[in-house]
C-alpha cells in the first residue's frame, strides 16, 4: 500500500519503506513511529492519505 503526503505529494510505499530515514522495507504505515514526519516537508502522519 502507498500513502501520499497531502501537503507536498511525497509518497510512502510500504513495500520499499524509507531506508534513507531508517524505515525498513515492508513497514506498514500504521507501524511507523507516532513521531514520523514527511521527510520533505515535515508534516505528521495525520497529513497522509491512502493512495488510490
């Protein structure tokens, strides 16, 4: 599943994770730390929406 930042459009892909920021591939969005922020614009998880 993919999640998109509603502010800047950065996409989090659960299959790929975000290795550059210490998130292992296969990490589900709901399992990201509560303090996770968009690596591009810095908004929190509540600003992400499920990609169509």
